């Protein structure tokens, strides 16, 4: 075995990314404090051809050197928008035909392994603040909530870890619907 060189990875350019067919998946960040977490979500979203990211409330926006530190230019490839209120972002997405799901532990949540996106349905996922999670007022207007099963003593993952787990899982399920 030999590690591949960057030149062997056949990565697309930012311009090619902009023109590529995107996964019908939008990410909403509800008041994320850490620029490192925001950058990580950009980078994961780039890898999975996520359609767009909505940054809401206190969530920092590009250009920002701390976002760039973990995004590694993904903040230039992934389309993004800003909303002062997360509720406005959710309402906009629902008006555009997206089913919006909070990633949160709530009564009657859907466990991630059991979540099945409907074929040809656009999906948006809301990730919440590092301490308080997704605001209750946002949970109240979402179409549902998805929960990542956990089995240890801790009751949450870091938001960047949650994004990696959830986005990869949903990406795989959306792609398998297309086969």
C-alpha cells in the first residue's frame, strides 16, 4: 500500500464544484459559537456536495480566518447564506419544499439508522449550539427530529462530529435512492 499524492486524488476545482450536481441537502447552523466547528461543517459539506449552508444568529460567516483554518477553502466552494433568526431560514426552506429536521434529542425523534429520506424529496438538517443544542422554537417548527443513538455516559457529540455522522449517513441514503 502507498498513500496517494494530492495530484492523484482527481479533486475538482471550485468552479467545477459550483457547476456539479449537488446533493438535495441543506445544512442550517443554529447559533454555533466555534469558528472551528463552522469550518469543519463547510469542509464536510464540500466533500458530500451539499447544496447550501445557512448560518444563523451568532454563527460567524466567511471570510473569517478561524473558519478558514478548518474549512481549507470549502467556504469558497459551498454556497452559503446568513439569517439573523434560524426560524426564518427554516420557514424559507419549508416554503421551497424542503423537509426540515432538527438533529436533537426530543420526544418521538427518529433514530438516525431508521431515518429514510423520501425519494426526490429535498432535505434540510438543523444543527444546534454547542451547549444548548437546537433552540426549542426551532424544534417546534421543524418537520421532525433525528437523533444519533449514543451508548456511553455522554449525551451529545461535538457539532462537527454530529455533522459528519449525520451528513454522511443521509448522503449515502439519498444516493442509494438514485441507483
